[in-house]
């Protein structure tokens, strides 16, 4: 059962906005969805690394 979903940064594709990073509050787990980083070049970007680090920190809390 999913209780709440929080949408964060958005990306643009074909002029439409869609979520790029979001969280799902589940009764037994913390879930982060992330559609970024499909291109390996993103893995070395400071902003991408910060999103991953912050996501992991949120899940660990």
C-alpha cells in the first residue's frame, strides 16, 4: 500500500513535464524513484552525485 508520493525536480520531453526524481512513502520502506543517469556521462556530474547521495541519506534515516 502506497500512502503518499512527493514529486520533485522535473525534466522536459516533447514539451511535456514529467517527474525526474520522486519519493514514495510506503508503510514498511522509503522509496526513491530516479530516472536520471541513464547516460553514463551523468555519473561524473557533481549535481547527479549529490542527488544520489541525498537519496541514500534520506533512505537511511
